[in-house]
């Protein structure tokens, strides 16, 4: 695996982990789940998580890593 692939995997894994942590920290301060602003912000955070996950998967694929899933449904 090329160094650039490993760097990309590390960076995208870090970005994905941070996106998830950001969502977790957001809920530390939420008091009203019915507030439309809360729902809007949560939707934005979920979208960032999805984008970060896709980037991480793309970096892993580009690096040529393939691991069978635990449940047998696929790879990554």
C-alpha cells in the first residue's frame, strides 16, 4: 500500500470519528427533541457523518483493503 493511501485512510478515519463525536457532543446540550432547530441541526450532522463515512470507505477501497464482514453481508 502506498504511503499516500495510508495517509488518506488515517485522515478520513479521523474525520469520520470527529463527525460522530460532534453529533455526540451536540446531544450533550439538547434539552428539547421537538425543537425544529434541534431537528434541523441533527439532520445536518447526520449528513456530515454520511459524507465522512463515504470518504473513509473510498479511501479504504483506494488502498486496496478488503475485509469480510462479521455478519457475512459484504466487505469493509
